[in-house]
C-alpha cells in the first residue's frame, strides 16, 4: 500500500478509468511524495484523497489523521473554504488563493492555494492542489502593515511638521501638524515648493543646502529658518532634511521634519535682550566711576539708554533754578523739536514719587496739539518718560524715542528706572564732589587754621592755615593727638571741649592759647563743631582757630591809651565828663564829681553841672535863690 493512501481510496482511484492512470506510476509516486511543496487531491465533496509528505509535515498530521477527512475540517475560515470548493465545482482555476489552515498543534498556517479540477468529460474526478506555506510572509507583511499603520499614525500625530519632497522640492505629502502650523490645508500645500512659505531672507540658504542634498553631496542637513503663515505671521522652525534613496542609491525623495522653535527663539531673544540691558547698565556704571563733570555723565547715559532700551533717539533734561525742564544732552533731535518741547514736563518740580510715563502711540496720545504736532514733524512713533530722582527729589527726566509705536514690557520699564537711578546718582555725585572740591579749596586757602579730629583727639585733617599758624606741616601731625599744640597749663581744656562735642554742643569763639612748633605761644579764638556721619552719629570735631595775637596787642594798646588818657584827664583841675548820644554819662573825672557834688553812675545817669558855672555871676547880679536841680546840657 502506498504512503498517504487508504485502501478504499486506492480502489476508488483505480476505478476512475479503465486506462491505467499516470499518477499511479512509480515515477509519479516518487515525484508526488518527495516534492518540496505541499500537494494534495480532494474529492468533489471535499474529502482529502491524498496528501504528500510536505503537506503532512506542514500541518503536523500523519496520513491516517489527515487523508480521508474533509478538507473543511482543516480550514480556519468556513466561508473561505466553502468559496474555494464552490469555485472549483464550477471548474474555475485558483491561483495563489490565500487561506488559513489549522495545524495539529492548534496553530494557524497561512497558505496560498493553486488548484484546478481533474475531470473526465463532464465527470468531476478530483481537484489537484498545490499549497504554499506563506505564514512567515504573511507575518512579515502584517508586521510591515502594522509598522506602516503606526508610522502613519505617528506621521499624522507627531508634534512636528513632516513633509516628503521630490528632487524639485515639490511637496508630495504633508502631515496635519504642519498644516496647522502654516494655516493651510493639505490640498493647498501638496504640489507647492518647500520654499514657498519660507521667509524671503532665509530661502536662499535652504535652497542651496537642498540642491546639494539632491545632488548626493550630503545625505542630510539641519538649519533654522522662518516660515510665513497664511495670515502673514512668522514663526521660527528648525528643519531636519534627510534623503531617501532607491535601490541604486540615487536620491528618491526627502523627508523634512520641522520643529517649531518660536518659543525657544523668544526666550533666546529675551535672554539676549536682558544680557544687552545688563551689559549697558554695567558699562554705564563703570563709566560713571570715571566721570568728573556732569557732561562726562551725559554721553554714557545716552549710550546706555539707546543700547538697553533699543530706542532710536534719546535725551536728558534737568530742572533749572526756575523749575523748568531744560535739555542738557540729546541724540537725533532737531533744534526745532527741542525748542518746541523744552519746558514741557508731566511732573511738577515738587512732585513726590513721580512715575514713568509710556506713550505707546504718540499720534494717539492725549497731548497738547502743539506738542503732538512737534512730535509728528519729528517722526516720533512712541516716547518713554523716565523721571530722574535722588533722595525723593526730582532732578529731571530722560526720554527714549522710538520711530514706530511701541509696547513696553515690565522689564523694559524697570531697566529704564535703573538707568534713571544711576543717572541721578551720577549727577548728584558730581555735584557733591564739586561742592566738596570747592569746600576743600576754601579750607585750603583759608587764612584761619581749620583742623578736624576724632573723639579721641587724634588729628585727621590739617590745612595750610594750620601749618602757618602752628608751624607744623600736615605730614607731621596727622594721626597724632591735638595736645601737641596745647601748652601744659592748658591741657585740662581738651577733655572739657571733647565732652561738650560728644553732647552735640558747639564751642563758639573760645579764646585760649596754643603752642607753636618753635615753642612760642599763640593767642587764638576757637570755634569747634561736632562732625556727624551719614547716620547722624557724632564721630569727631571740626575746629577753626583764628590768630588773635594782633588783636590782643591792639587791645592792650587801647587799654594803655585809655589809662594814659584817664590819668591825664584826672590831673586836669577842670571838671570833665562825657555822654553818649542819649546824654548818659560815659566818663567823668574827680573834678566833675567835686563840681557836681556827687558821683554819677556810668551808663545810666543823665546829669550836668553846667549851672554851677553861672552860679557866682547869678549870685552877684540877682537876688534869685539858687536851685539844687540839674539844668539840661
């Protein structure tokens, strides 16, 4: 008995024809059984008549388990096998008809069936089937389809714009994300050039790189460029363009991925702007350290304003002594404009805590028509007023001018405030230094000795007047106690003076004696005042010493002269006295006392003794009694 054939089937096959059947020959038997492909015969009712070794091995059955059973039992899809048998019953041929067979272990094998009918006249004998196992192929195809499906989903849902472009740069395919980015539909983009929606200034660089990619000089490239949306707005994207080659290695198409980097660019621009602002402020601060005049402050300030605020023009105005804003420095402003707007100010000279004023659109601003006309003529689109203050006091303002209407950020406003603070500090510092220099010049040129000391009596400053008065140079006394110029018998004065200074008192016109370097004594008049620090604490004393030696000598001479005069007047036998303009006694001699009969009180008495000069004559010529009263002088 032949392998894979049951006795009943042999008899059936043998009875199919009176002529010997070629399939039963030894040569056929060998071919059938040992063929590398699966072969089987099926009867009209679907019974498996014969199956070769390849088919049995493919499904894992023995001949006894497979041959003689209906083919329908081994098909996983009843509808599919019914269709196959129906088509064969109509004598149709099947070519690579795909079906699924169930193996003995329960697994499913995908096969492609090529089959036709063996007939004798109108008589249906059997089908001849070649079964090719395509399970792995189907799995691979299914994997590819799954990958393609996933790729399609990824392609459409990727958070990046993805396109395919041919060698001419025409768009073959675009995903939804790019459509959303650009504001166009797929139909509006397909067939258009990849350069059509590129910002004009960026197109040439992309075009040159793409030319090299198509030519095979490079496989891919990356660049950043701007795209123009349908509504005219612009966004930044980084483009990665990669080549897809055919089997010959030639360029087939490019896959281009666009990532929106607008936010990154915005952050980078903001950081760059912030760095520029900080750099401008740092440079301004550095330049202020070297400024010696107010004019030295203005140029760096204008540099900082234009660099940090990125304005096209700028100016600085300060309050004059009449409280009017006057231009002191400017850039890019005409004389006509400055004359027209000088004196205008959004704040009064007495304003407390003035705030910046931002005019976004100068033409729409609520300004006097004259001022608005001057701004219009000057071509100013927006302007920014920043008050310059110091210690709460308004010093002036600076103005930043923009050619176009402008929106001001909080950071920009704060940057303007910072520049204004630095500008105010610089102006006041120069004023303070100038005042200090003038004071120092006054101190140095003063004929009086001006000295400062700490609360321990250590000399801190010593001017030229002190050098002249006491004979010591500044280098000889700085850092030494003030007692080096105090005579031993006057040393008790120093702790008393320091005690009063510590209490905040002023020692005014204190006459004393000090010692010259050569040992001689100098009569001086001292005025001593407390010196306070920024917090108001007393940290030392300022002393002004005036040489009163000549004054003392003059006073002594006057006293000597007065004594001499008094001695002279006292020796005169005549009565002599003097009065002030009110008639009050300022001087009298003894003869006047004897004449008057009493001693007058200097400075208060009003008396005269003139009547006594007439007494003798009166007594001789008249019997009128003599009065003891006083006649007016």
